[in-house]
């Protein structure tokens, strides 16, 4: 199999009394798309900065593209692309000028970056806008420009830190179409996201919360690992329903998903028991049905198992 594109063992980083990352283990094979999934404050950005050689870990080791992130950080930086959460290119430069600026920072030969620029502009459909100032681009177009600049020096590993946050749904879809073509071009990707629909597009996921990796596996395997069976319940009043169901010993957890409750049983889901518990609590049951677990269900269950608390939104974290 050869050396992993990314390999981290026990990465830890604290800021005073706050530990942003606690013993992070992660392995990414060449050509994989691996997602770090978790809400704000989970430690995803800190993990990225350590893996990119920007921030030294307090403890642990990591190698990216074959180089140690601490002792060979400059070699790491030369072989990776990094998209931070916020647009960091020059708003007063055009698309063409930003690409040239980044290419020259990486000392890419002129004839090489010029041909690469044309290739990437065609791939992202930015060619007609190449003379437009970056500050006048839409959010989706800015992210495409950031992707072009991250790829102009042909990196081996691409780190994307919540690249579609704040971008409209159509632009998010188009952006992911571009990403899915990159492994065929030899690019390994590590992407952080709070969105479960994006997480499902990755080859493997690392669920992160409170600085810890709770589980790592493929999306399908993670869904299969959810213990027990799941019922979806719509009822009113919802708060009283949740409290009544949580008191039942047969119920493992109850989470709010919009106007519905996801009730996870320790074993087989029991709709009759559910209905009786709600009736005894004076709650009107409008609808209940068994459902297949989503990645968000799995995440919430893992958080609960680790004695943590999280809030589900129904489409992300």
C-alpha cells in the first residue's frame, strides 16, 4: 500500500486550560477523500493547522506527503494545498492576478503555471471572469478561485476547512463536483464540514467533538454500527414527549430533529410502547414510523456514549 498520505498519532494542542485537540489519530491513504465532521469548536481547524505544519503540536506526531510536520514543515507546506475557512486571497486583485501571485509564491515556473491556470479556469468555469476583481465575486466563485489557487502548484494533499460554509446550495453542489474529480488527478483530500450531506460524499469519516475523534469509518459502516433500532415520532407538545420517552428503560436516547423526535431503542423499536408512553404523558402522537439511521443519528449517539452533549439541526451540526 505504501506510505499514507496523512498519518497522525496522538496529536494534542492546548491553549491554556482549553484543549482544542486531544490525542487525534488519523490515517489517510493516497487518493482518499476523508472528512473531519463536527460542529464549531470540535477542533477541526486546529487539527488542520497542525497537519499543515502551521501550528506545532504539544504532543504527538504526524507525517503528511511523507514529511514530518514539525521537523520538515517547509517540505510539507510545499506539497499541500490549504483552503482556510475565510477567503484569504487579495480582493483588490483579479482572478488571473491572484493565481499568478500564489503560483509565484510557490516558485512554479512561468510556463508551467500559465498552462495550469488555463486548465483550472476551464475546470471551474471561471475563465469568462478572469479579469474580475476577487472582491466582486460571489461567495461560490470566491471558493472556486480559492480552490484554483490551492491547486496551481499541483499539491499531493489538499486540506479544505469547511469550504462551503455560507455558500448557496447550488454552488455547494458544483463545488463538490469539482472535488470528486481530484482523486483521479492524484490529489488526496482531507475536508472538514459540519454538513452531513457533504460528509456522506467522503470515502471515510472521522467524527470529532470537543477535541476528540469519536469514531472513524466509512459512512455506510458508521450507520450500521448504530446500536438498537430507530423510531421517528412527530407529536405535541414536543418537550413533554421527549422527557416521557427518555424516562423509559427500553429507550437509549431521544434527540430533536426539527419538528420530529428520533427515538433510539436499546433493541427492537416498539411503536406500541412509544404510543402508550406518550398517551400516559398526555402527549398527542401525530405520526410515528421506523427509520434508517442517518449520519447525524450516529454522531449524536456517539456524543451521548462519550458523556457529551450536542444539538442536532436536521441538516448539519
